[in-house]
């Protein structure tokens, strides 16, 4: 792997861990002396202070709005903010409770050794890296600019404290999920490169067994070459096992946050569509003035929530496809001819058995499988909720006439 690619991936991992520590989600550090991740008491105190200040401020704010009846079902942005406050508090609790398991996972993760054994170029992962950066910073920036424009149009002034207070829970609530998204990005890149190398092995093995090659090559050369290919296949099998099992293990650590975040986006998507309907229905039935600014802001947040579903679904499906492709390539390796080395046959069979035994899948808390059908499932669920809500609203409107 090129030095540039290694440096970029290493920097991404460090930046992700640093962010989690700053936001109070990860009270650990990497000890160069002991070459392992350790729990830090000072960082633990800092994380506790950050979480306490966050909880006191926003819980008090939520309680005040609830007492004063300032929370409206049409205020999608405020509801989205407060739902993310709850998600952040749950993240703090679950991440601290899972700290021992997280440290064990990090200390047993052979990330760098796996990457260094594969010739991954920066061009092959640049699109995934750009997508991760856009998800990490692009979405919050879009929502922040939307809120700034909305405040300016509605109140003719900018309230930086209100805008920052609204965006902070939304940004923090996605940090754990962004880490999982980054892990899937790495998993997909590694599996894709494993398949590239495996495809080369498959083509060479099948070529060595053609009648022409059998006449041109001596048995000793073929035996030596099959032995070398068996060694390469064994290395790929180890990397495949580490990559897929560690990916599913990390999903277990972030599963609670991911499921709650998906449920949150599902609710906000339904509420966003319903708010758009209510604005149009009020204009049609009651002839109220249609204020385009608030529906437009809600639409931006709605697009962001739907994009979260789409990107997660797309990248998860790519990882699953690459894992399935590994099994297909192993099946395409010809093992029928007598010149195939016995050890190479054993490596192919062992690799295939690992692929079948692992059964790579992404199903957080065994609740909802992350694959290409996620978006269609979400739309079907949202459509069902909307049909029920709109039917009730229309019934109420016509009954009042």
C-alpha cells in the first residue's frame, strides 16, 4: 500500500478518535509505550463533565419548553434537535458502559497489518473518503446554513447562540454512527482489494490448467507456483476473516446508537412529509397564507435524513456484495485437474468454508438488516404512517365543516 494511502487512513482513524474524546464519548487513549489502548482517568473526568453540562443545559431547556407549551408538532427542527439530545444522552451511557469491550476490540483490531498487506491505492478509496467527509461535515454545514438563512428571513437578525444550540445535538448525535459509516467504508475497500487479488489468483490457476500451459510448463514449476499461490490465498483468507468478523463486532458496539438513529430519522422523515402536507392543506382548505420559508427549511432537513438512509444503505450493500463476490470467485477456481497442488486445494476449501461459516451480514441488534433494501423499507414504512396520519387529518377537517 502506498505511503499516501496509509497516511490518509491512519489520519482518518486518529481524527475520528480525537473527535469522540473531545465530545466526551471516548475516555481512552493510545499508549505508545505499551502499544495498546488504555482507559484514562483524567479523560474520564473530562467526559463526565462534558456529558453533565450537556445534559443539564438541554434537559432544562426541554423542560422549560414543555412547561410553556412551546413545542409544536409542526416545528420539525426543534423536535429533531430534542430527539438528538435524547440520542446523545443514550450514546454517552451506552458508550461508557461498553468502554471495556471497546478497548478490547481496539487492542485486538489488526487494522494496520491488514491494510499494509494489501496494495490499496488512494484512487480506489477516494470516492468513499469524500463521501465520509461530506457526511461528517457537509450535512451539518448545509443544515447550519439553512438555519442561518431561516433566522434571517423570519426575524431579520442572526442568533448565533440559538443556531449553535440547535445544531450541537444534531451534530453530536451522529458521531457514533459516522464512526460506523467509516468502518463500513474501510471494510468495503479492504474486501474489494481482496477480491482484486483473489481474481488474479483465480485467473492464473485456471490458466495454468489449460492444455497449452500443461505442455509448456514443467511439473516442478507448476508445483512451485501453486505452493506460492496457496500462501497468498492463506493470507487473503486471514484478512477476509479479520475484516468481516471485526466489522460485525464493531456493529455490536454501535448497534444501539445506530438503531435509535435510524428510528429517529424515520420519525423525522415521516413528520417532515406530514408537515409539508399540513402546510399545503392549510392553504387549500383554510386559505391561510402559504409561508414558503418554514416548509423549505423542513424540506432541507428532510432531504438530509433521507440521504442518511441512502448512503448507509448503498455502502452497506457494497460491503455485502464484495463479501459475496469473494465466495463466487472461490467457486470459479478450477480444481478438477490432477496437476492442482493438494495444499492449494485445501486452502481453497478452507477459505470457502470460512466465507460460508461467517455469513457476513449487517444487522444491528438483530433489528433491521442494513442492505440495499433499506431505503425501500423506510419509504414503505413512511408511506404507511403518512397514509394513516393524512386520513385522520382529512377526516377531522371534513367533519368540522
